[in-house]
């Protein structure tokens, strides 16, 4: 959170959802299925190869069993043959996993990318059905893109593991059952014990994981804020207090992390022990057969080998159940970022050509159709946050080419007014009508963007990109770019830069001075020659001469302008001056 | 990866563990106990097989089987205890590292923060450190356990027959050597992958921070395309990393399979020769299985190891980055308002475009100075030099007659304050935002500071009200006032106001100006503005242009002289109505 927090309450990532926490138990499977089908080819191919990898040990174990039988019988030649068979079986297994792993790595990234792309699109959408609730802290939000997406991919991964384990277990069941039915039967006890035990710990796992995620978000949230505000922290010698606060959050997170990890590891260790316990039970049950010699060494080798692999399934099932819970938590958290807070919108189909082998061409940027502005009418506009009225029954009309100035004291609601005109106030309840050429605008956020309307915020944010991309936010012609830079009175500055319009601007545009950033953002607002330009306090970071140039340049373009200003230069050129006080218009 | 680097990484890790040494020692003992139990199990089975071959009765077999069962159960319970212990130890230790890094990063230069996004820094301070903690908690424990098991097995086999012990030792050594060889390539690929991911997340964080602007500009498609490009990089580096790992996997699997084959063939041969018993041949088989589990896990966990390795490399790099502003000062300037003296002061960013050239300036103690000039004229850089956020490339700067580099940083920070152009707020309470998380100042003091700047409404609404997250935010004007309140609380001897009053309306500006004039009393103040009306209450004026001072003098003198640059700037301003207290600009 680096920008100044303007009036509206920001969406709290950790706020309790109106839906009960268990509401995803059913849906997680179908959501994960859709994620896996995003790139179906990679998913299925990878899955098949992993099935081979997981089931080959059945052959290896069987061959080892025969080998030890031959050893006990003293038949060395036969032992050599069986040993050769083991080598061959293992080779097939290794080839399968080589290819499977490479394909699965891609599938893994594809799945996460789908989720990330959907969340990002929802956060970046200008109105429309895809738009999601704006997220509060960018630093805390990273956990959605990093950890939550990974949790879902982990879950699909777990399904692959379990299906492989199932195939192996079925085959092993047959082989062991035909070798010694009672010994095979007793194995059900420890394996079942593991499965039941992990199921019992299920809900705990989910709780702990959610708590850990929340604690982590607090840590990354503070870190993000503090890193962004490093200068303020340093100048105010606030490093120690900040670090003390960080320590508290970090300690709290340690506790949640320990609980989370220990439970996860505990479940795993528990299921690994099943192999040894199983062997002990087999020995116990077959004691008589062993003593009499009917339970041969080969059978013991067979059971020992299989047991090592058999415990894989209960372990994987336990892990899968845990991962399913984690995926449920992840979807629950991720859905807050997308439209309607519906998890279905996190898995919408999308074309993402991120594989180098993909055919890639940049799709054209889609903008709304230009509707030339004749009249812009606002009437009865009221913006409320809960019980606080920020803008109260505001109405005015702007004609084509007019220059309207809005002024008023601090906190009067000027920014709120402008932003609600553009549909940027998602957290407030907005009532009243806004008409474009006499027609009511349904979805302001979707319509009021270039080429219809453009906005310059109080503290404009730039991104790590070239100057040209920061201005155009998509491909623009050289002429369009040059015109915008000229009107914004920043052409000289750009010419002076090392690579001109192709110069990369550093993190969040900090390489530029405040005034340069303001003017560059102005160019961004003007590049598509919008019908209506909305400027929130453009004069703040500029000196008087530069501001004068700007108003003069804007006047020559003939664009319709609504601006917040407190300067004489603005009032003198304005067609209308509207004064806002405590949310109400007191016209001048 | 030179050995020097490798050595320093181990050193860094060791110094990390030292404070919690007792914890790690206890952990070591627990792991050793678990290893001992693990080795004993197969020995029991060996005895069982031999006794069965010798014709023991059922009850003896049952007894041996029961012993094995008890050992199996105990081993698993011990494993859970070990996990708990290890995780606690790992997190305590790495939290120390996390705090160290946060402290270090906060102390780094303005330059550094300019070129690194917060998202990237979060990945370093949190993401990378978490990798290290997983390494310590999971991998080190398992590795230590595995090492003890292998050592124990070799000892046991040597006792039975020295050739078996030797054979096992050679086998393990060969398997490990093969894995280690594959490691180096995997390290660099892993580090590359983390870099690509850092850029991906950094980019996303940036877009989210700029979300409103991007939404208002219809930039969704552009952002989506950039995301595709960043994700492609991540995918490519992930595949490269996986390939490097697979090379190791081949070796390990081959080693494991070879182990089974050799154990079987060797066992058959030795039993045939009458050198070893059936039970011992089976022991060989069981021990090879025991080795294969940790070997396979080594590759599994190698990913955690490489992540941690890459993370440690980046952590060390970051810790090695030094602030150019070094705190070596030991001289305190005299008490009271600080004077500012610059002589031949120069600054540039290392390119050929000097930002400040040959600046000579003398500001008396307690004087208030207005610094004017076009954007890019160097005035902001000058203020950064006074705040010691950057070091001059040439010339000297002195506060209270003491060269700025000789003043202890802590003292400098407490005596020099900044009201910045862009106020940075935090997700926290109103109080947190004024005191910057400092519990020292009383609520009364904080309330007074807020009232002093006219933010009574915030005090009345409650100092513990959350800003930014759950509660409502502040308008830009209120934020500026809050920045002033921060300074009031600190009571500095020198104040730098950087275009502070630029964003408020005339009435609030008047209120602010009164508060600022109040603040300037009894301190030296540098007001950097291009709004000439804010300079009404200063004593002196300095005009910057192109990185040099082109005019300086007392305000009244410059205003009176129509030829002065300052007067000309004023005339061009066409400023709004004068205040009732002044009839001439």
C-alpha cells in the first residue's frame, strides 16, 4: 500500500466471508478438474506416465521375490536372471518418470497461471462482468498469487499420486493375496489405520493452514508497506518500532507455521511407519508358517519390498485429503478477488500462450466504442459509505468542450465525486443518475475509460515498463504518443532520457521526479484523445509555469475537462466552477 | 559458485544456528536415538530368518516378531517428536534471520529502494527465508538422521564381516558422489527460477498497487499480455531446473536399482560359498532398502535444498549490499536550531548528467528558507542530501558547523525531519501512522500533535481507528496534515518541507500555513515548493536552476527588486487572492 489511501474503506482480505467455511468441500474436486483441463494434453500425458512410474514397482517386487526364492534354493544362475529382470523393470520406470516429470512441470505452471491470470484480470478489469472487488493491500495479496495458486496445483498433483498408488495397490493386492492370503489380509489393519487417522486430522489441517496463511499475509502486508515507505521509516528513525511490530507478527506466524507443518509431517511419518508395523504383523501372523518352512524367504522378500511401496498409498491419501482441505482454503481466499466472489470465476477458460512452443500473437486491445460527447448530466448523485455520506445530492451538467473546475476544502468529497463519476467507487453505495448524451450509463466502470473518459488520480501510479507503454498501456502510434507527450508538456524531458520513449521507468516510476510522474500520467490520460478528461488535482506536483502550459495545451485540444483545482489559473479559464463542501454543492 | 562463496554460506548458516545451539543439540540426540532404533529392526529380522532356518519353534518366532513390532512403533512415535522439535527450532532460527534482513534492508539507500520493488523485497525477506527454514526444519533433520543410519549400518556390517561393511561403504559413497555431481547445475537453475518467479510476483504486486489507475485507463489487456510474457519466463526456467534435477534422479534411481541387484547376486554368491547365512543375505537386502529411502528423499528434498541454497545466496548478496551512507559520526552539532552550510556541493547518479553542480549556500540557525525552481532543477536532490538519504559526489555539507558525515545517524534523524511530497501511510491505526508504530509517545502527545495541525476530527474519531484496512482512509489533504503531525511529535531542530502544501484547497492551506509558520518558529526550515504562495512566511529565498543556485537573498529584498528572478517568477504565477494580512505578493 504505497499510494495515499483515499476515502473509501479498502477491502479486507481476511474479512469473514458470508459463506460458511466448509462450503467448498463439494466444489473443490470440480474446480480442480477444470484447472487441470486448462491444458488437457499436458495433464493427461503427464498423468499416464506417472501411472506407469507408480505401478512398475509391482513387477520389480515380484521379480525380487522370485530371486530370493532362487537364492534360498541355492540356484545361483536363476538368481542372476531374476536380478537382470529387476534391472530391466527399473529402467522402464526411470524412462517413464523422466518424460513424465518434464511434462508435469509444464502442467504445474499452466494450472497456476490460469488461476493467476483470472485473479489478475478480475482486479484489472474496468467494470463489466469480470471485475472483482479491489484487493486491499498489494503486499498481502501476493499470497493469493504465490501460495494459494500453488496449493491448488499441489492438490491436482496429489490426485495423480493417489491414482498411481491405487493402481499399484490393486496389483500388489492380487500378487500378495495369491502368495499368502492371511498375511495379505492382516496388512489391511495398518493401512486402514493410517487412512482413518489422517481423515480424523482433516479438519485440524484445514484450520491450521488457514491460520498460517492469514498470519503470513499480515507479515508480507507489513513488509510491503514498510519497504514501499522505506524513506519515511528511515527519516523518522522508525526502524526500531517498525521492527518491533514486525517481530510480533513474525512470532505469531511462527506458531501457526509450526502447527501447520508439524501436523503435515506428522501425518506423513505416521503413514511411513505403517510399512514397518505391517511387516511386524506379517511376521507375527505367519510365525507358524515361517517355523514350518511354508512361508519361504522369497515370500518374505516380496512382502518386504511391497510394503515399502504400499505405504505410499495411505501416505498419499492422507496427504491428498490434507491438500484438498488446503485447496479448499485456497479457493475460498482466491474467490474474493474475482467477480461475484465466486470460485467458478477463478477457473474460467482462458488462452495463455506461455509455452515457448505455443503460437503467440498479441491480441488486440479491446476498448469500448467511442461515443462523442455532447452532454454530460449528473443528477442526484449520492455516495455513502455505511452511514457516512461522502457526496450528497450533487447535480451538474457539462457541455461539449467545456472546462469545469471543482473546488472545496480538504475532505469535502471532491475525489470521491470524481471517482464515482467513473465508477471507481466499488465499496460505496452510489445512487443518482449519470447520463451521457441523455442516455443513462449502466456500467460506469466499463464505459468511462478511454476513448470515452480518462482519469488522472491524485497520486498517479506508474509501472515498471517503458515510457511508451506507461503512456499507451497497449500499442499506440508514434503520432498519438508524441501528441500526448506534447500536450502534457513533458516532451523535453523524454527527449533528454537515454532511450527516449523506450526508456524503462524503475519500480513504480520512481526514477522520475514528482512533477514528471504527474505529467507522464497526464499524457497517459490524454493519449487516446478521450471525449471527457477527469483530472483530480493535476496542479499539485507542478510549478505554476508548467501548469499554465498544461491548461493552455488542453484548451487547444477542445476536450471536455472536469478538474479539481485550487488555482486562479484554473478558475479564470473555467466555464463552470463548482464548489463542494462536506459533500454538498454550494455553487459559486 | 566458488568455494569461497560456499564456505561463507556454511559460515552464515552456522552463525545463524549458534544462538539456539542447545535446541539443535537436543534435536541431534533425538535423531540419533531414532537412527539406532531403525538399524536394530532389520537385525531382529535377520535373527528370525536364521532361527527359522535352524528349525526354531513358533513361540520363538512370535517373540522375535513382537520385538520387531515394538521397535517399529517406537521409531514412528519418536519421528513425530523429532518433527515437532525440528520445526520449532528452524522457525525460531530463521525468524532471527528474517528480522536481521528487514533491519538491514530498511537501512539501505534510497537508490536501492528505487531499483527494487516491494514485491521483490518481500520475496527476499519472507519467501527466501521461508525456504531456508524449510531446509533447516525438514531437510537437515532428515539428512542428519540418514547419515547416522548409514554410519550405523556400515558399523554393524563390518562387525559381521569386514568385507560387507566395506562393500556397503563403497556403495553409499559412490551413490552420494553421483548425486553431488549433479547438484551444481541444479543450484544455478534453481536460482534462475527463483529470479524469474521474483520478477513475476514483483510485476503482479506493482500492477495491484497501481490497480485503480490501470482500471481507469482500460489497461487490463496490456497487463494480461505482460503477465503472459512473465509467466513464459517462469515456465522456461522451471523446465530447465527440472531437467537439471532429472539428471540427478537418474543417477539415484540407478544407484538404488544397482543396490538391489548387487545385494541379490552378492547374497546368492556368498550364501552359496557358505560365507554368510540366509539371514545375513536378507539383512543386506533390508539395509539396501533402508539406504534407498533416504537416497530417494535426498532428490525429493533436493528441491528444498536447492531452493534454500539459492535463497541463501540471495540472502547473503542482500546482506552484503552496503548502504553508502555509513554511520561513523561521533560529533554532535550544538544544541538548538541547526545551521546549514554547503560548499561546492555536487551530486550525480554516476552518469554524465549532474543533478547538482557547485552549490554554495549558507543558511543561518533558525532561519526559514524557501527553495524554488522548476521541476528537475535539483532542489529535491538538495533536500535529500540535507536529510542524508544520499551522499554528495563532491563538496561538503555541514549542519551546525559539523560535516554531515560526522554526525551520528541516530542523532541526525532525530534532529532533522521531513514533511514529504508524498505521504506514505501504513495499514494500521491512526496512532500507528503518526508515531510510526512507536509505543513511546503518550496518546495525549499524539492527540496534541494532531490537534495542532487541525486534524481534530481524527482525534475525536479515536486514535485506535484502523486506517487502510478495515476503517476508512484519509483524503490527500488529511494525509499532508498527518505528515505535519508526525513532525510535531518529533520536535526537530531542522525541518525540510518538500512541496508539502501543494495539494490542499485555499482555506485548509491557510490553516496549514499557520501551523507550518508555528512549526518553523525556533527551528531552521527549508521549504521546497513551486507554489509561491507558500513562501509567504519565509525569511530567505534560494532559486535553483539546472542544478545550480542562480539567486539567493532575503525574501523582502528579492521581492522588492523587480529584476530578480524570484520577482519575475512571482509575476508569472498569477496567484489567487492574497490573504488579508498581506497586500503585496
